[in-house]
C-alpha cells in the first residue's frame, strides 16, 4: 500500500507511549521464544511462519508507537517501515510476502509451503533483530 494512502486513511497521531511499545516488544519476544522452540516440519511450518509474522508485526506496531503513530492496518505498518528505511527493501518485501501468506492461511485455509519457511528461516530472525535495533535507535 502506498504510504500517502496510509497517511490519509489509516495512520493517526497518538501520544508517544514507550511503556506500551515496550510491552508489545515483550509480547513479540515471548512469541518468538515459543516458536523458536518448535521443531519445524511440513505440518507446522505454516504456523511457525505465521508466528514470526505476528512477532514482526508487533515490532512494527511498537516502532510506530515510539514515533507517536498508530496504524489501522498491517499493510501500512510495512509501508511505514519501507518509507522510513528504503535501504531495507528486501526485508520490507519479505515482510509483505509473509503478510500475504499469513492472510492466505488465516482467511482461506491455504498452508504455507515448507520450502518458503526453509529458504527464509534465517531471514526471519534477521528482520526481527533489525527491527529491534531500529526501535532502540529511535528511542534514544
């Protein structure tokens, strides 16, 4: 989704809430701890990818909150990230891919191919660490 469309219809200004952002980061960390402890296979890879996406989404929510913004949809979270960090285009593309796959799983019952998980599992953790680093740098 185009960032201008997001600003016009889906993003609103809120008070910066570092406590809420930190709580959301803790939730993401707990989710990550859980899914990292699961041995992936073809039957559960969909749910592991979904879990990573949810944690990444939570980190993006925390990123916006730390800047005094709130989004009404997931696509604008991704647009915000890319708008403010165009140097991470590949990471933004991966997050968008994960969002589409998660929606196919949740709304249409289409499982996520194990090959997608297997190919990208290392990248999921890199994106998580990148987002946490960016959030920390913004709070300083």
